[in-house]
């Protein structure tokens, strides 16, 4: 809530307004140029987040849940015990839900790296940066770059390979890369940051590019006033004293849990980003709810199904995806068992506009019955389209079920039920 999906969505909504303003003349609206006030939206966004925090705290108070503020450290007591502010708390059940934080290279690995910020720092910016450089190719990098560029910051993205979102379906990865470039974002492919230095005009970011079968090339982006690292996330496990507790962790520090969220010591559980699996707020909420049902309502088999988790990337235009990618389906079922249906078109909204974006869609089907095991799309409205289709995929819908559904016309979503 504080520095994650909620304030990000506020800023994405703000950027969408900028896109609509760009299109106003094409729809017959004429008038003077409108100026954007970053400080105003920041104040309103921060106030909204503060209200949400108050609501959550009130809900805890109404439920008679005691809030203990401080840093918890596990002790070596025989029963699961944490110590906070010098006082010990013992319980038969202790849940670790400390989340994660953005990763950042050390100044030793990349000289001057600490001159940059992370997505957390993005929400502290008091004004719109004039010149932004985003490092990373994941969904956070894509979202941050899209917001800054759309609101008017000259933006570059530094990516290690040729495309963004490489863990997504290849169609989405390719199309999103193209949309970023079409939107005017300067994409530095096969490139990494070598060093960062401060000048009287901002930051100089020195890059090293390694194109396949070409010589290494050194370049510098000058006068940067926002350098943002979006290169992944790390679990918040430091300082919890987990090693003394003997709790099993992976090589990156994530807490290892089984299918029922049990950690390696009886009475200790973990949910959310600290486990390193499906780093999404609704996933953590759902896993926590399933755990509570199992521990306190006697539902012994209650556990979260981590398959078919719908995901939206608030890019421009937005991405919606659920289930297996084509590549994953082929790996799991064999190429001969997989059939895909795809479409690409310009949404009707853009029939009137000089600015254009594409809508691309793919259904990944398996077996003779053509069970839909994956659905992937990018285009206007795909963020709001996905939830209902995710229900269908989760219920085991077949391609014939999609075909037998009457289309809603004229919409982009009708394309999902008219593919041939």
C-alpha cells in the first residue's frame, strides 16, 4: 500500500490522463494547453495512502488485535518466540510476513550506484524529473518508465538483453518492447551500467553495450536527474535472527516453505514476498487466509493453489496474463499437444487518434479438448478484462466454451471469443 501497487496505480491513472489529453484534439476538443502539477497529485496521493493506513489500523482495533510497534527478533527459546523492544512474546503460531524491498547494486559493484533511487524513492520525488534513466527489464521497470515518460520526462531504459518482461509469454515480451519504443522511450538493449558520477548538472551514467558478435561499446547519458534501479527485489529477512533459529532459507534469503506455508520449524509460517514466490499482494492475502482457515477453522487441506494467478502490468497500454505461457505449455505438454490462437489489431478508440497503440491477444490451448491453459494480452482495457477471463481459465474452460460465448460488440474483449 505505502510504496507499492496502490500509489503506483494512482500515478498510472495520472499518466493515462496525459494520454487522453494528447488525444483530445482528435476527438474534437479544443482549448489551451493544460499544465501538469506533480506536487498536487503527490499531496493527494500521499493523503490517500494515509487514509488507507488509518482504515487498516481501525479494522485491527475493531477486531481487538494488539499492535506492537518495533523490530522483532527470533530467540532461541524452545517455543516459537520473538523479542520486541526487550520483551518476549511466545506463541504456538508465528507468521512471518515481512515482505521484500527493492534490490540495488553496491558502489563496489557499480561505482556511484547509490546516487540512484529505487521504486521506493520514486514515491518521494517532489517534482517530475526532466531526464530519467530506468535500469531493469521487469514489470516495475516497465511501469516506472511508462509513467515518467508519459508525464513528460525524457526517459531511457537500460536492459541487459533485447526485450523486456522476458519471463512473460514471448508475444507479450516482444509487443511491450515495441510499445515502449513507439512511445518515445529510449531503449538501450544488451546494455549494463558501468558507473555513475555526479556533476553540477545532475548525474552522468556510463554504459557498456555488448551487442552479439560486435565490439563492446562505452556510452554516457548526461545530465540525468532521476536514476532509478528496478532490478529485482530482496526478502526482508535480515535482522530476524533466522539462522540461529535454524530456519531454512534459499540462496537469496527467502524463507523456504511447503505447500501449506509451513517453514522448517514447527509453529512458524511465512507468506508473501518473503517466500519469493508470486510476488503479488493478492497472493499474500489469499495465502494468509488459507493458512488461517487451516490453523483456526480445522480445514486441514486448506492451501493456496499457485497455478493460474492472474497478473496485470500497468504499462502503456496495460498487460493482462493468466496461466501458462506458450513456452511453458510446450515444455509441460509437448509441442504437438499445444495449439495457440492469436490476434493483433488497433483498438477502435484509436480510429480517431493520430497516436496509436496495438492490442495483441493469445490463447494457449492443450489437448484434443483444447483446454485453455494460458491467456495473454496487451492493449487498452486489458487490465480490467482479465479478471473475468481468469475465472474461466481457473474453471478449466475449453476453446469451445469461449467460442460458444456471445461477443460484446464493439469491444476489444470480443476478440477473445471470436478467434479462429
